[in-house]
């Protein structure tokens, strides 16, 4: 493939990841619109996504590798923890804390993928940790603190999944199809684990079903297809940095729909995290 063709594919991958970020940003508002236990929301959203992805991708279970199983488990854990964090703390905190994931991805990619670490990665990690720390000073109640902690863990598992997907997509015989299979498997695993909570949850009103369908089909299925295609064309860290609009737009949707806004320390911490990952992306784009 010519250099121009490679650059064109990378440009399309950047656009795809930006669209992914916009769609991901709707999660907080949609989750708040569903008055269900977090595990039930996790299970039904994953079930809808698994059915839709299965119909589109038609994945085979033959020859599943350990990396695919590990990626599936990381995805299932991440989606469950993210929904739990949205219920235990503010959606803004949940997404902004999780957005420190590029710091963890930089470490994991350097160790497991041998992607070269740069000095800017250390700066990103230090700033991200400083920003995350401010979230824990904003609201000292136990409920918010446990939600912040869950969001932090979700960021680590999210980073692990991105690094694993990058590994799967780069291996001989891998590619978007293998990454999609792992992502489909993650949704299926979550649906199976959470099934008891789904079937025992109270009936949803029409608005709840509309939110759940949006979560499963748009916020998960469409983004999975786009992300699996794009992740092979960018680095693992860039795969987390490029959907930068998500942490910016997510608090806006929640604030407009439910009048729930992040506190002052969370705003400062979120600004530091977003600035850190944006700086890392800008330096990487310039070849630094």
C-alpha cells in the first residue's frame, strides 16, 4: 500500500474515532434515563449489542485465542464498572476519571506491545494522576468516593482492552474481524453474567426502552464496528486519545437533560486530564 493510501486510511480512522467519541458521550445521559439497577442495565445493553453485532459480523467461536478471551473479559468488566460508576458518582466524574486510561495504556503498550515510550507519556501519566486526585477531593461522601474508585478501575481495564485489541489486530491472520469477534464476545459474556438481574428487574417504561435501545444499538454496536476498524490504523494510545470529544460532551448532555453538573474540583481535575491527553495526542501527531 502506498504512503498516500496509508495516510488516507489513517485520516479516515481519525474521523471514525471522533464519531465514536461523540456517540460514547451519550452514555451518561442515557444511563441516567433508565431507572434500573446498574447490573440489569449492563446486561440488557450488552445483550442488545451482542445480538446486533452477532447478526452483522456472524462471528465463529472456532479458534478463539487467549488474547481474544482476555480482551472480551476486559471489555465486559469495563462496561459493567462504567455503568456502576455512573450510578454511584456523577456521570461527569465517571467519564473524566476513566479518561485517564491513556496513561495506563502507554505503560501497557510499552511493556506488552513494545510500542516505544516517549517522555511525553511520563508527563501525561503524572498530569492524569494529578487530575484524577482532584476528583476525590471534590465530594467526600462514601457513595461518591466509591463511584470515583470504580471509574478509576474502569479506566485501567479499558486501557487493557485497547492494548489487547491492538495486539489482536496486529498479529498475523488478525485484523478488524478478530478484534470484532473479541468485542462481540465481551458483550455476550456481560449479557450472560448479568442475565439473572435482567430477568428479575422491574418493567421498563417506553422511555426506558428507548434509552436502552440507544445504548445497545447506537452507543455500543455502531461504536464497536467503527472502533474495531479504526484501532488497527492507529497506535494503542492514540486509540484512546482521539475520541477526545467524549469527556467534553458527556457532562454537557447530562447537565442539559438532568441539571447535574460536576463540582469545581472535578471541573479542574477534568480539565487537567483532558489537557494532558490532548497534549499527548498533539505531540504524537507531530512525531514527538
